[in-house]
C-alpha cells in the first residue's frame, strides 16, 4: 500500500505500514482537487479553503517543532472553536506530537490537575480563558516549558504561524501509534486521559460518519457540541474533513437563539445536538420561528433521547433525530438508530464495525430483556488511560472489550435501550429501576423541560425515586403540578416507580457533553 493510505471494505479497514492520519484528513483533500473549496466557515464571516487549511496545518506543525518540541511531546489545547484549533491539532499530529484538547469550561483546579498529570511540554490557549488557565499555570511547578496564547500581544500562536515554513513532511507514524489524547469530562472524580491512536479518527469517520449518517462531500456540518470533546470533534472536524465537506464553527454558547440563528444563516445539512438543547429549542420554537429547511438529518448523543422529545421534534420540524451512544474512550457513537430505522426510546443497534454485549455482575452474557452492563468493542477504542493503570484495567477489558459504565437492556429484535449509568441505577422494592425511564415519562408533561431522578431513602431507610425538575415556566411550580406529575408516572409506569419527592429547580448540573451529573444531586 501507498504510505498514509487506508483501504476500506465492509469487513475491515486496512492501514498502510507508514500511516500519519493528518495525511488522509488534510493533504488528501488537495490531491482530490478541493484546494479552492471552503473547508471551514465561521459565524464571524471567515472562510478557510482546503488549500488555506493545509497551509495553516503545516505552519503550525513547523512552529511547534521550531520551539524544540519532539516526537511524543504533549501539547495541551484550551482553544475555542476556531480555524486555529484545526491548525494546532492537525499540525501537531503531522509533526509527530500529541495534541490534547481540553474542555474550555473547566476551572483552574481542573487545569492544574491536567497540567500536572499530562507532563505536557506546551500549553496553548485562547485569551478568553485567561482567568482559569493562568492561575493553573502559576500553581504548577515546573509546568509546561512553552505557554502560548493563540492571539494577543507578544509571542502568540498566530505570530509563530506567520514565521513558520508552509512545507511539512508527515512524521513517519503507524496506525497503532499514539496520536492524541482526550480527557474525560470528569463526571465523577478527576478527568482521565484517554489515549487514542492514528487509526481511531478514520474508524469513526468512516463507520459512523459515512456508513451510518451517509455523510458526503456536499454536506455542511454544524455541531452545537464543541470540538474539545469526542462528540464534537467528530461532528465538527473529522467527519467533514473525511468526506471533503464544509464545517461550520461557532465559538459562542449554544442556546436556542444562537443555534437557530446559525442554522438560518449558514444552512447546515447535518445538525448535531444533545437532548437538553433539543428540549430548549422546542420550548422556544414558536417564539423564534426558525428556518430549519436546510437540514436533512439531526443527531443526538450525550444523554439518551426521550421518546416524547423525539416525536415532538419530528412533529414540529419534520426532521428525524438519530439518537446514539458514544464515549470519550470509543471516540464517537458506537450504537445508533439509522435513517429509516428509528425506534423511539431505543439507542439503536451497533454501528458497522462495532460489537456490543450486555453482561451481569460476573461478566456473563445476560438473556434477552435482562438489564446489565454494556460492553462494546471496535477499532476506535483508546488503548489506555494515561498514568492510571487501575482505571485502565477496570475499563479496558480482555479481548478488546470496553466497559462503558452504562446499564442497558436489549430486546429480541436487537435494539439496545439505555437504563442509566451503572452507578445511577436504584433498587426500589427490591427491583432494579432505571432513572431514565422515569425521567422520560416526566418529560411527556408539557411543563417539564428537564428531569433528573435520583435515589433517596425514606423514613424506613428504603430507597425510593426523587425527581429534580426544571420547568419550561418556573412560575408554574405548585403542589398541584407535583400531583399531576406523580399521577402521570403512576398511570404510565409500574406503580412503584413514581417519584415520592419532587423538587423544582432552575437548572441541573451537567458535564460539557450535556450529561446530567446525578451524583451532584445526590449530594
């Protein structure tokens, strides 16, 4: 095989012996005649062609090398969704370095932990995040040798790009070499650095992007989820680059107002959101009257999509939402509904190239219809957690199986149904109960925007469901409404599953990916 190429068949992906993934994602688009095509369009009116993208990537790789960084050095990135994110990420990979995009919503204490944990040689950040990044850097000794803002006064990444060469030979990697890291969102405890290899982005882009979504060259991709975590990295960067499409980059906070404005102005064909955002968009739909006519397909991940939310979105917009489950460790969605095969309430079936099992506490496969832990495997799985052998052993199991930490059930037709995180499940009356099932039922009420179910002990020291609810109209909170919601659950679910306590709040704690942090509600 020619260096840096991959052969794609339904059965397997075969990689050349020498394989640097920056070549098929970046350089290949020039070889295929897209130099003048727009690769990135920002909400600030900026357009970057594929030719300009190659130039920026090569300059960034050379700029990092000129600093004295060598193969395997980590480059931490606290960078907003902007073309320079692409340049740094792919430039580092092409130069043989390890880019590590970090959640831009973290606090100084989180950055301090990652700076110490990663032993990074450089950190690059957008000046918007000075208030959290600078104190973290001041607290770490010795810390990264190179500390560079993307722009501003003095030496910045943009000034380094201007002085760097635009010619860069790809570092001679292999498909199984370490390529980049992603730190988990830290929903419980400190973040963990998942180590991904050169092949992983190819696998997700082909198996999910192309073979599941049907992504193609004329698609325009808009991800409300940001580039710094796995879901957004695929939606907003690797999928469009893999097919030669166009990515929309929005560096602001995704709200119904901002996302509908982007959709109306820049006309994406594929839109990627999370359930909480879809719920908020529906609540604001009549007031905002958005134009969503350009979109051919919507995607959801982060949390399971309630069936009622799916049906209301379809009724209001005429658009399908493909729900799926992904993870930092597997890089993107590995179980999904399909266009033309959407089962409300189900996560779907395994994506091509992936396998899934549901096992009991002893690791044995359970029978159809029995709840258990979800295991999955595929070629995009991270090989380990950095500097964390205990968590690696607990998650990366034998025969390449990965413990997702999620509880699922599979029906006789092969559809997988989310039941909650393994540590969120509760026993009510001696029966395992899924918080998601109760949450989905509560969200059928027109006044419920979001709901979280946790276990709480009653006066007899027995665990029962408690509901924490965000309303579409906070002024509607009342004891009568609590009664309506309890009745809704009693009539629509097994009677023991109704929430004994109901609290109305302004918002729910979530990770950057939109997952509800129930452990914070349990307190």
